[in-house]
C-alpha cells in the first residue's frame, strides 16, 4: 500500500480513501475519522480525535511531563 497520495474533494465535501487504507485502518461503513487542523496541514485520524488524545497521553511519560513543566531547562519557558 502506498503511504501517500492525492484525494479529490467532491462538491459535497466528500473524499474517497483508497480501499487499502480503509482496510488497514478498519474504516468500514460508519467508521469514525477525526481531523486536526494543523494550520498548514490537515491530519486525518482513524478512530477519531478522542482516540488520538488517548494515544498521545499514553505515550507521554511522567519524565516527559516533568521536562515540559520545567521548560525543558529554559526557566523563561517554564513560566509561560
């Protein structure tokens, strides 16, 4: 399966994902897909945005949270 490609948006705002992508991500009739607008890109998320939030939160360790809270060593950033 190709990992990238172009999709065309219909006049009704619909897009068709290739069959291989639908199969890989188990996107059957009624399958949920979320989206995140990154400003210069649009991220499609199989399973929806809540599933993405859970995956991200589960991937961040306590040490990661501590590093972020301390500003990654930058005291000015820690106060933001």
